[in-house]
C-alpha cells in the first residue's frame, strides 16, 4: 500500500464509498500525515461516510478554517508592522491562497507566514519585525550565518506573544541553487490583495510551487504541494506559464510538476522514468501514514542538498550539521 489511495480520494471523492474500515483508517492516516485532511474533508463534503469518520472530517474542516483565520490575522499584523517601510510585501504559499480565496487554499492547513520582499529592503524589514515583537528562533551562530550568507530568506522568526512563525524571503530558491528565479520580476508582477499586501501572479504562483517542490526540498509532504500545483494550474494560460517558467530558469520543473499533478489528480499523463522515481518518493507511505522506503527518502534528502549548493560546500555543510547532532530521515 502507498499514498496513491489519498490521491485517488482527492481526485474522485465518490470513490470513498467503496472503502471498508481498514481503507478508511489508511486514508485518514495518510491525509493527516500529508496535512491534507482538511482538503480531503472538503472534497468529501456531504457524501455518506461511516459514523466514526464523520467527526474526524468535521474537526478537520473546523481546524482548517481556524488556521486560515490565524494566518490572515498574522498577515495583517505583519502588514501593520511594515506599513511605514514603503516596501512591497508579497504573500506566499498557503496564506496567499487563503487571502485570495483560491481553490488551493480550501481546507489547507497553513503553518508559517511566508512573505517576499526586495532584497535591498531586508534590513529594514528585519528591524521593523523585531520592533513589533518577532524574535529569532535559531540561536546557533552557524545556522544564522548560513541563512544570511547563502539562503533565500532570513533565519526563521517567531512572535513572542502569538507564537506564530514568519519566514521573510528575498527570492524563492537559495542563492547557491542551480536555478536563479527573477525575484524582482515576481515582485513587479505581483497582484494586489489589499492596499499593503500582494500575491504572485498566476504564472509565478505555479513557478514558485514547482520550484519549492522539485528544485529545493526532499519532497517530504510533496502530495500537498502537488495538490496546490494542480489547483493553481486551473485557468492558467499554458503558453504564458511556459514563457514565465523559462524566464525563471524553471521550465523543466514546471513541466514535470504539470505531468505529475495531472497523473495523480487529473486525467493522467505520460510519465518519464524520472517522473516515476519522483512519484515513488511522493507516495512512500504505508497504511498507517508512516513514511517508508528509507533509502529512497535518504537519496532525495541528499539530492535536495546537491541542488542547493556546490559539492565542496555541501560536504562542509553536512559535516557541520552532523557535528551538531542533525541526523536525516
């Protein structure tokens, strides 16, 4: 068994009627593990489900609604903190989807607040957020220096009173990554949500999601990211998307993301061998929602770092993290 059952339920929620008790246990466990339980609950809607499942789905819908309200309030607080800085503030990921009422935000559990600002405004933004009550999460000098020198964002910050995280980005991939998306162009083409907040254009939303899934991380939680992409593709002009992806150096990743999204959640797609390997990583869960295929996951962990930095730098970084007690997978 793997997480394909979850993808099938999202694609065709009518199919859950055929599940037995074991099938429901596996589906709920996988949806929770992938943080898709709220999305699944909304997709199933009012369809008949077992009595034991009904409160689980009801609670998931309520939890997703609560998280969306919290995320929007946190975005409002960040906008207020930065109001005097004359800095464009672009919401990213789940908070942006919720703020704009996009399908990708429906039922989505939202964690950190992610914003994109111009790189030359980072110092001003940092000071303003600290003055407004945010503080650093990491106190390791190595991590702090690594973020500031090489990453696409400030070290993560948390609000002292509200216990909510914010990630302040100046671009969408690490500076050492092989791809260098044009963050200035993304900010220039951002679409206003309020007087103070914007979100990426439809094409750039897909580009960012594809970069986050395929050009940066180890694909952990990738089914949710791929569901985002499937939803974000709806109504986007294919030619405009291809042109924008080419500008950001992300065309292969966007094309692969479209194939994978259509293969799992849409009408199907012809997959390459590499697509099938990525798919195996995305679906690597058992009937209890636990991750499986340890060697495959470790290979993608190494790949994520290989994509982020040159070999010598990668070796130094992994050794430094190992000395500090970090153990992957």
